[in-house]
C-alpha cells in the first residue's frame, strides 16, 4: 500500500523533482518527504522505467562497441547503435586501461612516465568531467556530441603517442 500525499505535498514533490532531475531524482525527493522512491514515482505518475537503473550491458555488446571505436567510429555513434549510453562505452574503455597501463609500464624510463601515460591520465580526467556534466544534465545533446568528438580525437592522439613511443624503442 502506497503512502497518501496531500495536493500541496504532491506539488512540492514535483518542484523538488524539477530541481533534482535524472535517475536519482525520486530518491532525493523521497528523502525530503520521508517516503520511498517507489512511492514518489507512483504518487507523481512517473514512468518507472525512466527512473530505474539500466540492466548490465552484456560483454559481447561492449566488446563489439569497443572494436568499432578502435576502428575509428565515434563513441556516441557506437553507443547509439548498441542501445547504450556513451558513458557506458567510456567505462568499458576505462576498464581496459589497467591492461594498457601495465604494458606501458614496460616501456617507461626509470623514474619518468611516458608522454602517452601522462596524456592517458588527462584523458581519463576529462572523461570523468564529461560523465559528471552529462549526469547532472548541464550539456545539451549537441554539446555532448562535441565533447565526445574531443574525447575521441584526444584518444587518437594518445594512440599516436603510444605508437611513436613503441617505434622509437
């Protein structure tokens, strides 16, 4: 049985949700109003699927998307074709970073990181900022696509650095 809310409280909940958009909004509103997120979703007549976490993306989908990105396709395009968010693709790329880092460590000069290693860490920081901006919905779709292209270009630059470092050894 769901909690019953007054008309005033429902209006306040709508306003609170407008101030806290996104998947976490009902949880925040629930904390403010002393109820469960499911009660907020039901009381405001929201689509439950819009406010529930996505299911785990299968590894074969991730691998296929990563292969297309390595072949030069934009992350946002690969993500759209596979029905996942671009941030999912970026997390997949990050998951492979420790393996790449271990391979890079073999090529480092003692006490000095390689240029590609430094660039990779900056790419990851930029990627984290982009994830945050998308999560709090501060970027329009067009701005997000531009940022995705910047990340892809930066990633290609890093691959070029890695290639140059390997070929000079």
